[in-house]
């Protein structure tokens, strides 16, 4: 039997949903110590070499001091840094009630590594690279859980995109149980270029996707490897899938169609650990 609610019931439910979303959003505001307000303060942070995760600038800001800020965020080729977003005033007001002067910067609690420097150092240390690549994963709890699993599984690094990725803040560090303080994180401006670089560096790139034809346990994970996981809503972007050398699926035998991304990432990582430990056991015998 299906229960059909009348129009007033639906309207009430919709309004309650809007209120719930508003309350939930407010509780997810970053802590003030994780943000810098004001144009001059943000410029001073840039000059001091602070690691900024993201900078929001009011869309219609065109004052002289705003142009000075943008000049600091522009490279020699005239490209503005990809962690800079021009947003409406309403967006800025959602993060703070203080006078932000049209500019808010979010401090990163960790330092980021350059992928081009990290890969050679992994090889030089004699390790077989094991990387986790997250494509458009935006949930801070999932991200923190994946980072924690990466550290436990001995992964060498976590790679995310500059755009369309989670904000790395205190909540992310807390959820990771501190793993983000020890696990190298690379933030790349172009994920396709990053995946191509990994391929050219000798890594196999395995995408975990429900649309793949074969099981994840049937793929060799003992060689240099990067595992790509997509968001639960959008999966892995098609352009990034094309850069992968293999696609695998985790079999679903129940009525639920998919796993939480942090759980799926853990399954993939520990399959790599299992296969690599088999090599070690064989070498000792």
C-alpha cells in the first residue's frame, strides 16, 4: 500500500526540510581560526607564505585593493590560481557574520606536496608506489576516513583536485585521526594531466567503478599503482576514466547498489596490501 500525502503535508515537509538544511549548514561553518577575513589580511597571509586551501572573493569587487590582491594570485602567464573563486556576497555571508570586506581565505592545516617531486622520491627510497586518487570527493568525513585508511595501509600519498574537492580543515584532520599530519597530500590543478603524469612515471592506474566488467581481486596490484575513487553521487569523471589503465568493480550481492566511498577505498587499498604481502611471504620462503 502506498501512502499519498496531500499538498499541505508536502508543503510542510518541504519547509521543514529547508529549515533543517539551514540549521545543518550553520553548524558546518568553519571555525574562525580556520579563516582569514579582509583583503589586506589575506594579502599579508600570502606574503607570509601561509598555505591557503581556498580564497573566496566577492564577484563584483573591483576596487584598487581588490586588483592588488588578484595580482598576487596571478601567475606569470596571467592565470589566476585555481583555488580562487569569485562568488556572490550571499555566499560569503554564509561563512561569517563579521565584516569580511568581500574576501575570505581558508587556512589549510597541512602543507601540500608537489606530485612531480613526490613520485621520484618514492622510487628513490626503494618503495613500490601506492597512491590513492580522489575525484570530486567533497564530504569531509569520507575524506578523513580515507586518509586514515591510507595511513594504516601504508599508502604513499593522497591526491585530490584543486577544484571540486573537499576543503581540508580541522574537521578533516580530526576525522583522519591525525593521519593528514603524516600522509603526503598532493593538490593538483588538472586531474587529467596528473593521471597522465602517473602513467608516464610507470604507475598502473586502476579506477573503481560499478560499470567495470571484472572483479577487483582479478587485477594485479603488486606493481606501482594509483587507485582512483569517485564521489558516490557522480562517480569518476569520464575524462579521468580515459586516463586509467584498468577499471574494476567491487561486487554487490545485496539489495544496496553501492558502498560508501570510504569503505570502497578501504577494500581497494587492502586488496593491494594483501597482494603485496603475498610477494613478501614468497620472497622470504
